C-alpha cells in the first residue's frame, strides 16, 4: 500500500461509479470467453495429437507474446488515449478468434493466430489497469480491484466450468466464435460506458522518446525500487501453481475423466480464488501485506498431493485451496499499480505483467515436459514442491523489502 491511514471504501461506493461498471462488465465478458477458448484449444490439440506435452506447449504459447512483446506493447497505454487502446485491441482480438474457428486451418496457423491474439492482450490489459485508478480514487480502487479480480476469477469458473460442456455441444469452432462475440461486446461496453480521456501527460524530454527507451525506463523503475521488485518476484510464484491449467486435460484423462472433468478441474482454482479474494478484503491492509509470503507458499503446497493422483473430487478440493491462497495477488497488484506514477503506469504494468505471464508460460511448458517423461500427476507434484520452496524464498525477500526504508512510498503514489 502507499502508506498512511486508509479509510475503508464500501462496495456500493465502488459500484456507484458508472465507468467502473462498464469496465467491470467488459472484463466479465472478455475473461469468460477467453477461458472458453482455452478449453476449446486444449481439447482440439489433445484430440489431434494425444500428447500431454503438446497440449501444455500450446497452452504455454499463450504467454509467449507477453515474454517477447509485453512491455513494449503495453507502452501504447501511456502514449495513446487508453479508452481507444482498449476498443481497438478488443476488435482486433474478435477478428483473430473468429479466424481461429475455421476448421480447415492447419494447427500451426491456429497457433500463430493464438500468438497474435495474446499479443493484443498486452496493451488492452495495460490500458485497463492504468484506467482503473483514474476511475476509482483512494481505497475505492483497492476495493474496486478486488471486485474486478473476484469477478474475473468467477468468469474463469463459468468459462472453464461450462467450457467442456459447451465444446461437447457446439464443437471447438462454436466455442471460439462465442469467444469472438465476447470481445465485440466488451468493445461496445467500453465505447459506451467509459469517457474519453487524453493520453497521460509526458515530460518534454520524454514526448519523443522511443518505445525502447520507454521499455528501459519501465524496467528500471521496477528493478531499482526494492518493494516493487519484491512484489513482482512474489507474483511470479504463479508460474508454479498455474500449471494445473496447462495439464488439466491430460490429468483428467489420467484419472479417467474427459472434457467435462477437465472443465471442473480448471474451474476449481478460480473458484477458490473468488472466495480467497472476498476473505482478503475483510482483513486490515497491514495484515494483507504481512501474509503475502505465507499465502504464496500455501498456493503451491496442495499440488504436492497430486503425486498420489487422487480422484476428481479430492483434486478439485486441492486446486480450490490453491486458488484461495493465490488471492495474495490482489493486494500485491493493488500496491504495485498505486505506487507507480500515472505517466508510467501502462509501461510498469507491462513489465510486471510480462514477468508474471512469462513465469506462467515457462512453468506450464516445464510441467508439460516433465509430464511427457513421467505423468501429469508427477509433473504437478514436482511443480508444487519446487513452488513451495521458491515462495518461501520470495516471502523472505518481501519481508526484507518491507523493513527497508527505500521502496514504493518514496516514489510517490501517482
């Protein structure tokens, strides 16, 4: 948090902002459709290849654009009006997903379209994240982000939980077309419900700077500030427990399930996250920040039980507990965004988002390789064990950063 005494906001205060309601509903549509597409693509690849490694690889590829272009593309959110950036990228993604629904396309072309789809997500997410603090002042932002993240997770529950059923009913192409429609509706909501704002002001010596200079500035801002750096490191622990998403389809197959079982497994983690984020909003800000490290450890520990390949119901419970603990991302990201000056929020968010999604993509890819050499259950157990150790180390780094006199407070709260 930025420091000082924080006056608690109320839920009705947050939803009293019309612009937030538009951004809120747009996020629900976009995320639910996106998770539906992930289920469809996972089923498509596994049906064609019958390979857990290739299924996980395809899922991991959704994070590659963030690794290669995330910070650079996120800079558009600081150079152009953020409302325009969101609308344009939503429309572009609608077109790309619709193209992916063409059955005659080779798998390689579908994967290339998928990479383009994810690349457009970087500037959209950066613009949306940078807009929220302008729409919601003070603690309204923290509570608003909680509401947003909870519904994003609930949208994943809907998209994942019903994804298997929908794919069985309408096929992979039908699922992708539904995803395209969600991006179109999201663009309409933003166009109608979010007011126009100019691009954030830039210093005279920055107005003609290159994207690469912006990228360097964003990286420098994060790496030279101890608390920002520690927050990003904690966020990347997600790379260990997110592996449940990449291996859900082959894991469901291992325990004797199918697409419907995979959908339930995929829904477990975001369902737990919804409950976890609701609970964490009831805590005092100081308690939230103090427990970031322990919660990161707890998010990984349930995966260790996957070594034993328990049945569907026990696994759903384990993954839900992991998701509940993953709610530590809420105070982590809120503290990060609020600490960055407005003119650099898009770029800094891009850097942090790239670190997060790169860790997720690499984690899923590694888990897929381990699964091909052993089994999905062993791969998940290995990642859970390694993640718990890494989270303990990251938590210790965060504790040291909090004790340091240098950090986000000295930067200004933007």
